[in-house]
C-alpha cells in the first residue's frame, strides 16, 4: 500500500510556487499549546479550590474551572497531535 506513495514522491516535481526549504510551524504551535496547557491547568485548579471553599458568586468558580479544564484538555490533545505529526517521515 505504501508503494504508490513512495513512487509518487520520487516522481513529484515542484510546481515552482512553494519554497525549496519550507519549514513547519509545529514548533511554535507546540510552544503555544504547552503554555496554554500549563496556564489552563493553573487557572482550573485555582477556581476549583475557590469553588470548593464557597468563594465567589454562585457557581461561577465551578463554571470557570470547567471551561479552563476543557481548554487544558484541548491543548493536551493538540500536543499529542503535534508529537505524532513530528514523528511521521
């Protein structure tokens, strides 16, 4: 199944519009996802603790904790995708 892909790569000619040494933005994307993951986890923990202590109006701390927890989950999945893509040939 990989043979057609390998054959295509060896016979593929550049169209002339793409750069010869194109670079991927996966490094920057990984850095941004890592910062988002750490920040979201910190904020999630802070607001979960505040919610458990009863601080804040109503359920606001819990809502913020859930939103930032989901954000952390998305950042973690993005890091996993970046890691997988960086290991592909």
